[in-house]
């Protein structure tokens, strides 16, 4: 809560000017706080008389944190196959579990029969073991053939309550972003979204969850020291999967959920692939991206020509998309897609942290920019300082020349 010392307040109005939410105002000879106060503390910092004090209620520690043990990964299953992010999270989860000295488990929800996959779910459960899981909780039920927040959330929350894992990870996909927050709310647990790094704090075993904050201007590391499970979502292509090892041994545990918990208030009538899913940046080995340095929409014709010459896909920075030069499905970055191609060519992109979050996992990064101080060169494998309108045509010319030889 925000406490106001009426005797110390001089009604100067500095707090009112500092509040971006309009939650505090001066009435008469004292400031008054409204219900929409977010407790950000901006008003406290500018108060010259010390009349404002931010009092945060400390939550009591959970009774027995030691009873929660293990690392879990929600393995998303759609269109008859595993989403790759599940295997990526098993790679990260394996490291966390080994540091904690606990088992790594995967949770697989779906319906093998209704997806037309036959033994698909069982085969995918074995795939999860081969990629690092010690055990797989397999929930195969016709009611889970189509995703719904209600049914999926209820089943996962019930499993967590029963087995008490200390860490639960999920992909920051459309499905994960839809129902994982619901699970966290049901469990009264903390949840950090869109993490780019995960680690274990040695002194107490807490999960260190790192993600961009304040528009990507800083990297924040978040911990949940008082509640369990510790939950985080991770964007696809941020983590690396382990190599498949078919010799690994693991336990596949069939789970039969309570039919009442499979009921949903939502009926899925049809699933349609959106425009975002039709631009296959995630699957491209070569991505050529354009930014503000292209100057006009016509500049992307040059980027497309280079991409065609390389057999790659076209991407863009947020600045280019916001300028209306190319549709949003091509956007790479914090508010767009995450890609990890073999080669990423950044043309006229300065390298703001918001963009780097979406492409820094590329194997080879080639940057073309006329500004030698551009941040993109800090992550680039190779950098070309020059005018992209001179550099790119020469690259295309050389590629076409080599093709004819």
C-alpha cells in the first residue's frame, strides 16, 4: 500500500506529475491515492518531504518447500506430433535437474486415436525419454483431442498438486501462453514468461529466470523464493535440445484423469492456420532480414532478391514492420518470432536488444550496416561496414556468378 503522511505533505504536486497512471492527485492541502495505484514507487522517489511511503505486504513462506522436488516439462503435442520446443525444454530441464540432483519428467497430453496418429502419443513419449526425460506422464484421452484451456489446465494442475515438482517449464507458444498462466493461478504459483535463460541459485536451489524487461532495455532475473512450483515459459528456439539417445531408459506412466476435470466450457468448432504460421521462418536454414536502414518499402525487394539467391526466407525488424514496409508475420524479435537458422543476414538493422532476443541463437550472423558502432556488430560472426545498397547487389552478383560456373 501507499501511505501518505498528511502532516508532511505540502501539496506540491510533484507526485501527481510523476504518476503515469493518474492514480495520485492533490486535493486541497494533501495528496490522495486512487484505486488504480500500481505501487510502482515513482511518486515516492520524487517526494521531497518524505511524505510518501511504499509499504509492501510480505507473504508468509510456504509451510514446506522441501516437499516439492523434481523438474517438469510440458511437452506440447499438436497435429499428431510433438512441438519442437518440448525437446528444447528437455535440454534445459536436464541441466537444471542435474544441478538439483532430481529427476526430469515430461507431461504429454493429447489423444492418439482422435489425431489419427494411432500409437503416436506412445511413440512420442518414447521420444521424450530419448531426449532426456527420466519419466513421462502420458495422458491419452479423446477429450484432449482438441486443445482447451479448461481441460488442459485442470489435468496439468491436478498432476502438479499430486506429484509436487519444484519447477515446471512450458513453451511460450500460442498454447502455452493460453493455459499455463491459468495453471499458475490455480496453484497460486509464480510464473515468469518468455525466459531467455534458466539457472539454479547455488545457495538455496531457487530457479533463476532471466527475461527481457522494460521493453527489452534490461535483462531481469526473477526468483520465486516463497512458493512452489516455480513456473516459467520459454520461447521456441531459445534453448538447445539434447541429441537423441534411443538407449536411454525411462518410465512412461499412463494417467487416467477424472472425467469431470476434462469438461470444458468452450467448444472448438474449427482450427485454422493463421497468416503467422504460413511464414516458415522457424524452419529456414538461411534468413535474410531487413531493418530501418532499407529506408523504404522498396528496399525489401533487394532483401528478397538476396534471400532468393540463397534459398532463404525474408525477415524484418520491428522498425520495418511498424513502418508498414512488410507484414508482421516476418517480424523477428521480442514481439515477433524467434529464429535459429544456420545463417542470419541482418541488413540495415542496428541491433537493439529487442531484436537480438529473436535471432542471437543463429549459428552464423552476418551484419551489413553503414554505422561501425551499431550494436549488431557485437553479436555478429562477420560484419560488413558499408552501404547495403552497394553491398547486397555485389553479393547477389557473386552468388549468381558462382551458380553459373
